[in-house]
């Protein structure tokens, strides 16, 4: 929705972008404001600041866009990708904080590979000479999804096993590729290669206090991993969980509670106090793929866990439960 809106605004024609009901609840106002400042005609059809979005596109004129980065880095990334297509130079300024900043670095690096260059004159000020033309690099490697890799890495740390994932590593542009470093802080042993990551169990996992602002998707994996740690785990920098596929702050607290954990919810933090024993439970996924995948790890506690609506993983990882089954063995209690 977000990058497509920006690219269409840089083109020609009339477009309406819509989606499932939850999409209509996810904010897009900062992006709309930025596009309007660059000369685009963009309107919110039903409610200002939210999809559906109607675009009367006649190209972007250029100019300066001053937007907030506190809700999502996707607004900035979308404007950056469209900016080289404008008729004149573009300046984009972030007027406050910028969440998920590693994703912006990834955007800039990929733009450069395709021949579009951005100058970062100062912190959170981006200057784009325009018009520029994107060009094919001839060959481009698409990294594996580091967010999806986090479930298998955490599974190894939880169960005492060892897992190697390939497709992302120390050379990865993704913030979530650093998730293994978080597991290392909890006591796991980790090893990075340029395009691979290995995790195996080390000392018993211990709760930590971590800023996950650069990896909000993998933060969900940590929240469930915290069930298996000694002592509480505090996740910080996750205020934008509330505007994801579901209100992940509320959803995480509710579902962790079903398993016996006690949680504390703040503006941008979640504290997870693990239970003495994980309870069996049925996990509501809220049609959110990452809720389904993260809570599958709760089954490592030896109690049956039901994942409701497991097909929601089709959004990013349709084969997730098949792949998980390949790495697991059935644990049966005796007596």
C-alpha cells in the first residue's frame, strides 16, 4: 500500500488503493502529507489519514517534504523510492524520531544498486537530485527474510538444539539479521557468516532489557522466547506495534497471558514475566502472520498449543509450519 501509493503518484493516471478492513485502520497520513508537499493530488476516500487512497497522478513536481517518522519508516522509504522520478530536486526531512531506521538504510542501499542516489546532508535530511533514472544492475540477490529466520533461531536457543539459516548474515542489510545478537545476550551461542547465521543453546536463557526499535518484527519472537527465560524481559522501542497488522501490543499481552505469563504494557514497551510452567492454550492470531509464527514457539514448553487460523502465515511464509515440522521431534510425556 505505502510504497505503491508513492510510486503511482509519480506516474500518470487515476488510481484507487484499497484493501482488507484492517488495512483501512492502518495510518497513511504522514505519507499522504509528504506526497502533497511534493505536488501530488492524493485524497483519503473514507477517513483522512487512512486508506482507501485515491491518487490523481500527474507526476511529482519536487520540493521539500517534512514528515513524521515516529509511526513507520515505510513512509520515508516510499517517498525516497519515488523521489528520483520527480521533475525537480526533492528534499525529505524527518521532523521527529525515526523508527525502524535499518529499513531506511536498506532502502537507500538498494536504490543505489539500481542507480538512484540520495545524499544525506544531515541526520534525517535526505536530498535527491531529480529526475534520475533507475537502471537494472543486471543481477540482484534477494536476501532471505531475516524476520522469518528469527523463529528458527529462537527455537534452537529455547530447546537446546542448533540451527543454521542461510540467506542472510553479517552482510545482510536487514535490521532483523541482528536478532541472533539479542539471543546471545540471553545466553545462546551464535555465529555469523556473510550469508548465514548459526544459533545453538548455551547457558540457560536469562531475561534482558532490549531496545528493539530497529527490529520490531523480530521483537515479537523475543516476546515469546521470554517465556523460557529466567527473570523478566523488557522490550522497548515498540510503540509502532499498535499500528501493524493488528494492535500487536494488546494482542501479545493477551495471548501471553493465556499461557501464564504476566505482562506490563507501556507506551513503547512490553515487560514479560515468564510463568513457572507454560500452560496449554489456544492462541488467537488476529489474522496476523507474525502472531501465528511467533506463538508456535510456545509449544517448545511441552504443553499443547493450538494456533488458530494458521493459514494467515500465507502473507509471508506459506510453508512455515511444514518447515517447522522438519526441525522438530514429537515430545511425549510418559505415565
